[in-house]
């Protein structure tokens, strides 16, 4: 088995002329075989398979068709081994997200949630749920503005659904995350233009003290609010936020 895996891996990397055979060989692998794990090459083989399809010269739509066929085959093969299903599906989901292959990420997520929901561990299921709960077009979780909410003077809405804008960008951020100050600077610079095109920004702070929240959000021109509950915030839970992360949804009345 190890020799077969190494052969497939080398072929995937250096011999694109036989891509059809390589794709077929990958799909014929038994992903539950323990020898596959002991080889140490499983992650590289999966990554190379995705790369091969992604760079096959096909249209993007056809790339997703081919990827989804491979995904379905892997999940079907793994359905008899719960531990390996969760491990490989989790790795595959992260890889697809990393490569911005979101159509196949969604296909994997919905396929697992619909057909294998009883086999998923809670950590993986929670990651996948974002494609079901926060799918574009779905109603975003309601957010009630409180005394801790800061809004532009011209906005009188008491909750997310009352905002008079076509789109709402919901941003989850915190004072303690290194990435978010840069994000806030970028959002601040774009807010006026976005707002003129019907986009309102609502920033949900995951800070857990008033001082941190005040220091972090001072000077921001858009709505910012918090309940000081950090990752225990019901809003973060409803939106399936994973640290770190941000999401958006269209709020429908």
C-alpha cells in the first residue's frame, strides 16, 4: 500500500500527462486502510489530488463537478469508520476553505450534515453548519442593540432587522486579536463608499470588559456592539463563529 501511495503521489506531482489515471487511482484508494495513515503521505496525496483537478485546464464549473465527485467518493468510503471520517473530512474542509474552493466546501458541508450528521463530532459539525445556517440569502440571527451599542447619530434602529439598508456586513472582532486592527482600518476607510451603495456594517466585539471594548472601537464610524461574553456570546453561537472569523449575511424582513 505504501508503495502504491508513493507512486500516486510522485505521479501527481511530476506527471500531469496522466492526470486522468491519477484521478482515477486516487478515487480507487481505500481511505479507511490503516496503512494509508502510517505512510505519512495521506495529507500530501489529498492536497495533490485537489491541485491536479484545480489546475487541469477545465472551466471552474467543471472543476467543482470533478472535485465534488472525489469528495462524494471519499465520504462514502469513510462512512464506515467514524474516527477517520471526522479526521479526513475536517482536513479536507479546511483545505478547500484555504484554497477558496467554497463551492466544494459547501458541497462537502451539506453532504455531511444531511447524510452523515449522526457520525460527526460536535467540533466538525459546528464548523460545517455555517454553510447551512449562514448561507447567503438566509435570515441572519437577530441582534438587539443595547446600552453598550454605539451607532452613528442618524441611525435609530433598535435591532439588526430594523436597519434601513439592503445589506448588512456582520463583523466579529476583538481587541486581543492581532489581525483585527488592520481589518478595522480597512473597513473604516471603505465604510462611507459602501454605505452609499446600501451596505451597513455592524461590528460585534468579542471583548469581555467595557474598557477593552471602548479602547478597541473608539473612533469607528459604523455600528459596534457587545455583550461582554466573549466566545460565550449567544450572538457568536448563533452565527457559528469560530475563532478567529467573521461572516456576513443578508437580513430579510
